[in-house]
C-alpha cells in the first residue's frame, strides 16, 4: 500500500495547494498511510501505471474500473491513477474494463445526482 498512499498523498497535497476546501481519501484504512506522506517529496515515477502486474485478473480490473469510475465522477484524482489509457491495456484488460466500468460509473452518477 505504500506506493498507493504516496500517490494519494501527492494528489491530496496538490488539491490543498490549489485551494481545495475538501479532500477525500477512499477507505478509512488509508488515512494514516496518506497522512504519513503528505509533506514528503514525491517520486514522479510512481505515476507510471504498471499494467503488466495485474495481468488479466477480472477481480483486479473490476476494482480498477470501480475506482476509475469514482475518480472520474468525483474529479478528486485523475482517473489514470487507477486505469491506464486504452493504448496501454491489452485487449483482454480493455474488455474487462468495458464490462465493469459502466456499472460503477452509473452508480456513482446516480448517487451524486
């Protein structure tokens, strides 16, 4: 979780510096981890999305699709923090995202409407 906490802290710090009044950490179990990295230098290489490590595991890609839909809907972080762009995914990965993403996007839009 260390890498993910560093990335979340990076974007939270950017939003705070831009004057945002609200910050969101998805999952209360991450708050301490994100807080630990808020005032530390950030390694930009962590923003590279390692698509290969997740292979074609449907559970992992459903999670990525859900988080990507949440990020897109709420605009709290760039969606590519969870989902790479289409050119960086294999066809199998893209098919999984296309299967799961609409369900979560519609759910988040419906709740925020």
